[in-house]
C-alpha cells in the first residue's frame, strides 16, 4: 500500500513538473528558510528517471526538519528503487548555517542558505571505506518553483549528478 501511494505521488510529480507553467527566468535574489517551507514534488528528465517529494519544516528554535523520498526507474524490467531520508537541523551560532544529527552511516551533515539557494552537504563513508560527499543545492526560482542540483563525489571524484525541477505542492 505504501509503495502504491508513493508511486502515485511520484507520478503526480512527473506530470506536475511537465505540465506546470514556466517558472520565472532566474532565481529570487534573496531567500529565507521560511520561503522553502512546505511540500515540494519534482522530477528529473534524465536517462534514469527520478521523482521526489521533499518536505521542509522550519521549527520555532530556528532549526528545521528536511525529509525526502525518491523513486527511480532504471532500465525496463529493473523495477523501481525507493529511497527515503530525514535530517533534523539545529541552528548554529553562524547566521544561515545549521548542523544535523545524522544516521550512523554518515559522519556529518550541514545546511547553509546563501541568496536563493539552500545547500545541504552530507558526508559519510561508502561500504568500501571511501569518503562520500553529497551536495543538494535547492535554488528557489520563485514562490512555487525550485531547482535541485545534486552532486555526489566518492574519494574526491565525481560519481553522479542530477538536476531536477520542483513545484510547491498546494497546502
């Protein structure tokens, strides 16, 4: 049942991004954490199709919760691959900078806000013991669109990149 619901959400994300009106030509000049608050659905249009749902929940203490769920389809007949992650960020003494409590497989996670972009960096080790660094750059285009630029490095070498467009899910 859970999978069927997720597949439905992801299908809506693919359809919503493909059918949404064109976002503004460039990112907003300056954003606040509250501008990212809410539910977002999106998809990439690359060789490996991915869809994602993201929830950003600012907290009263200045921190925030970030939850995301992805589904991807590889080659025909491979089926669907599902991933889910949640991080809880606490404010730091630096403005627009947060640190997170991380699962056991990760060394640390930070978030920073600069201009229109909320960047989350997650660092850990692979099963082979190599350092893995993931960067999620979410740039607010306007009040209802954002762009994701994701990069993954293993042992300092590029391993994968993803670009995706997201729309804000109505409340």
